[in-house]
């Protein structure tokens, strides 16, 4: 069942009545790509402009994870549960084959789609940008290289104590209350944790505005989506990244070497677990550089699609 939400938004419902809000932008007949937002985030998160998506031949699908924006909460959700929402939207849109890209907290959820037994045969390519590794990943110091704000946000020394999440929820509720009062305050707080590379990216007034709008929509009805995202990343993901078959679904991992929000060691760990995954670590780049990297990743995600012409790719490279 689909009903209209606010302009540009559609809402689809699972059989149990849980609703999921999504948007579609770009070329109507283009290669379908799901873009999974960060943590916190929403379907309205930063994305390439419509004209860029048209030139790339991309039909971009974005949606609110449960508890964010107009999507109903799913208590105790796991990272793996994202595959069910992507499948629901893909079925509604009649998509038999599509690509998936996730940024930051969305990256593990994108990988979940490639690992899911019911969905993986429909996923052509997956890209995980500045993503996280599982919290209990063997031989990985999860917090090493992470800035103080994110360490606190993920529970610090209590990361491995599954039952002790009160401090995590309290911190997120505090930050959400401030963001609801003024969405720019959350962005300003995050910017204090940024490296010089991230601050360079965020000198763009347009990008700051889009990011603040994404936060505003994400937290409009409360902190539950953010809380559940963090708890899902902290606990068992519900799938093994090593189970992804890159002979069926190509996987690309991208990370900025200077990232302090999700340290590059996380992506290096994932690359070691996913046989055949491509990894690119960009020197001098950090976490928010993934936003600028997205058009190039979209070209890779759609490279096996005959509808993406060489003229489109050339135009995108030259900025025409």
C-alpha cells in the first residue's frame, strides 16, 4: 500500500502496517540506485543535483530508516533489517535489478543488502563510503583514531556492554533536543570535531544547508531513529560481511585517510573480510569528502548498465 506524504515523498507499508517513507529523483528511466543516508540522516540528505543525476543516467531512491523522518520506528532493529525496507521499496517501484550505496552509518546497511539471501540476487553493485566495521570486530580497536564526539556518541568504554545503553540514549536525546530547537546547532557541534579536510568541504553554504535540513527532517518527530541506528551499529549486525559474494555483487569500499568520525581502519578491516572487494583510500580526504565523491561512485555503480551513455559520463567529468 502506498500513500502520498509531503510533496515528493511516498510512503509504502509493510504487511504489518509499518510505514517507510521514500523519494525518487533523477532520470525516470535511469539505472536505479538506492542511497542510504548517514547517522543521523533522512531521505532528504545531501545528494547530487537533479541535473547531475540526469547526466549520469541515475534514478536515485532515498528513504528514511525506521524512526527517522516519516518512517515508523522498528524497535530492536538490526543492520540486516535494512534489506527488508529496500526490498519493499524495490518491489513497489518494480525494480528487478539495482545498485546500493551507503555513506557513514548507511554503509553497513548497504552491505546488508548484498549479504541478504532474499535480496542479493537483485543487487548489482554496492558501495560503502566512510563506513563502520562491526563493533565487536576481531583484531580491530574500534575507537582508535575516532574523535571524542563520536566516541561519546557510541558509548565510549561501554561499547561492549550490550545491556548498558542508558548513557548512549541520554546523549542522543540531549543532542536531538538541541537540534529540534535549531538544526544548525547540531551541524555546528559536529563541525567542532572536523579535521581541516572536512571543514574545507563544509565551506559550501549549500552543503551546510542541505545537511542541516537532513538533520531537521531526521529528528523532526524525536530521537528514536538515531538511537536505534547507534544501537544497531553497536550490536551484532545480523549478517557477516564475509558472506557477501563479490562474484555476484561487486563491492567497492571508499574512505578518506584523514577521517576521524569513522576511522579508515574500519574500511580496511571490511576489505580484509570481503574477498574480492575493491578498496580505495584517498589521501588528504576525510569523512565529509564522501559527499563530493558520490558522483564518481554513482558512475561506478552504473558502469554495467547500457543505458548510461559515454556522452553522459563525459559530460559529468567535464561539468557540462
